[in-house]
């Protein structure tokens, strides 16, 4: 039999239209993207505006600071002019005491160095001796050729008291030497030009070096701040050395033959400072952790090949004491004992030309020294003497030239040598 079945047509359901869904969602996506873009643009605009505002604020602050600084400078200048006016009035006062005080204050009151030196030069002719001496001393603190010439003029004036002429002569020499030094450089000698350096058995070394070491290890730190400055060190040895030498049985470190002996006025015992820069230049910090690079060359010449040279006894030990002092405070130190001329010059050139503007350099020399036609010389071990004079030597001017060619943060040189003029010989 046939069985009847009703067949229902199968209805094919349409598949989901994905492209239509995307288009349906497009407004939503577009809206989200638009919101993000708008937010980003807003942030960018806001950031740019803030940066612009910050730049404007900075410029305004800088302008305000500049105006304030200019006003402060104007106020300082006005005050300076007021003080200068008062000092100038005091300088023409009939009261010599006022003139003397005004003379002493003048260099710090006037910023124009040339004008200051011109006024001081005029004051060297004042009727009051105290004013004249004050003016001469103030000219002696300058580092210009103008001041040196003014002091030379005072020295050449035969109508002046001998004490004023002698003071002017010494200061003229010092000013001329200072003006010849590279910037931020100090040379500390055992004696003034024409003077002598001495060894003392009781100290077991050179008198100058003995007190130099004591000063560098803290005794010269007068204000107790842990820093030995060049002014403190120079004043310390200047006071200590003459007291130690006066009347003592000492041996000079000089070249013999025919030395021109310095006048016996006490100046031959006094150390001598040549300085180009601030008297507050830091020589040594007694505190640990000094960041700056510091390099030293220490030279001691005790044994000389020339048998005519005066025998020295304590130079090597002096050099070793100074080297140990430098090393204790972190100064990288090279020590040369009894080197020849080429070795000294080579070491100086190698070390100095390798310095950077942030470095500090130290040089110490002990041994024979002398002066010829005003030029100070250091005696290497291979120094020779003849009937016509000394052959060889290291000129201190050569050291100055090397330092001029290599700027440093600061440079210091210490010389325990004689500086007396010689005709046919030399000495420490």
C-alpha cells in the first residue's frame, strides 16, 4: 500500500549578513574614534597651551629677574658712587687721619682699577708720611704694569725718605713678578729676590721646607675651616722662618764663587710670595673626599757632579717629606731625587701638558739656586761651573711659560733655594 506522507518544504533560513552588521556598528565605532581623537586633540591643545603658558611664565620670570638684577646693580653702583664720593672728600681733607683711612679703603670702594691706581699714585706725594706709605702699600697689592711703574717712580725719587724708597722698590719687584705669572698661580720662595735659603741641623732640613710642611699639614689653617689657602700659608712661613734663622748657625743653599750678598736688613730671611689670582686660592684641603684632580712633581737635588758646589745635607729628606705630605691628602705625586737637567725639564713638560683646566698642579724644588741678571735658576745634578760662570740650569721662566700654555684650576710652586745674584758661581 501506498502510505501518504505530507512533505513540508524545507525553508532555508537566510545566513547572517556580516557586512550589514559592520555598517550597522559603524556609527558607534566612528563615534568612539571621534571621541578619542577629540580627546587627544584636546590633550595636545591643552599641553601646547600649558607649554606656551609655561614658556611665557619663564620668559616673564627671566625678564623680572633681569630687571631685578639690573636694579640691584644700579643700587650697588649708586652706593659705590656715594661711598667713592665720600672717600674722595676725605682724601682732600686737612685731617691726615681721614686721608689715611680713605687711602686704605679706596681699592675696595672703586671698581675702576685704573682710576684707583691713578689716585693712589697721586697720594704717594701726600704731605703726610702715613698717607704716602698707605698709598705705596696699596699699589703693591696690584698686578698691573701701571702700578709697577708708579712704584718704580717712587723708588727713583731721591728726595723721599729712604724707608719709602726701599718699600717701593721691593713692592715694584713683587708687582712686576705677579703681573708676569699665569692666572691662578702662586710661587712661594724661601727668600725674596737676592735672598738666601738655609738648612738647620736642629731641624734636620731646610728651614723653609720645615715650616712649609707644618703649614700644609694644618698649622697654617688659621680660621680652622679645614682648608689651607695660599695667603694663610705664605703668612705662616713668613712669620716662622725669620724667627728660626735669626742668629742661628745655618748653612746657605747657594752657589758660592762670587755671590753678591744681599743687604743685611732682615729681608734675606723672609719667604717671598708671587701671586696672580685670589689670596684665597685653596692649596690643600685637610678634609677627605676632594673631587678635583691634583698632580705634583717633587724634585730634590742633593748630590752634584761639580765638586765646586757647596755640599748640601738635607735636600733628599726635605723632598721626601713634601712628597709624603702631598700623598697624604690625595695628591698624585712624582718624586725625582738628584735628577739631571733633561730629566727635570722632561718631567715638567710631560706632566703640565697633560693637565686639564679642572686640574691643580704642584711643584716643589729643593737644591741649589741662584739668580743671573734677574733670572732665577734651579740647579740640576749635572750642573757645571767654569771660570766664566754656571753652565746649565732650569729657568723658573721656563716653568711659567709651560703653565701659560696649559690653563689649570690652580698652580702652586714652592722653591727652597737661594736667589742671590752670582758672578761666577751658584747656590741653594
